[in-house]
C-alpha cells in the first residue's frame, strides 16, 4: 500500500508542476512577443519608407527633375 501512495503522490506532483510550468511559459511567451512585433513593424515601416524614397528619387531623375508619374496601386491577392 505504501508504494502505491508514493507513486500516486509523485504523479500528482508531476502533474501539478507541469501545469504550473505550462501556465508560466504561456504567460511569458505572450508577454515577450508584443514588443518584438512592434519593433519588427517599425523596421518594416522604415524599409518601406526608404524604398518609396528611392523610387520617387529615381523617377525624378528619369523625368529630368519634373514630378514623377503616378505609381500604380499595389496589387493584393485574394488568396489570403
């Protein structure tokens, strides 16, 4: 009977510890991802601005200093 109680206590302890670990890890992962996503979005915005500036400058050079022609709207796919 004693080994059965010991095994049952061990299994309950492992289950409770695992549940606490999973809860802690989920909370930390969710809290850690927000600032990284904001930083990545800022970097993408900077790259987008730099590309747009380069395109407008190039069009201005090609047109001899006049205003660049209107750029076509970016295409979006309906595939998702």
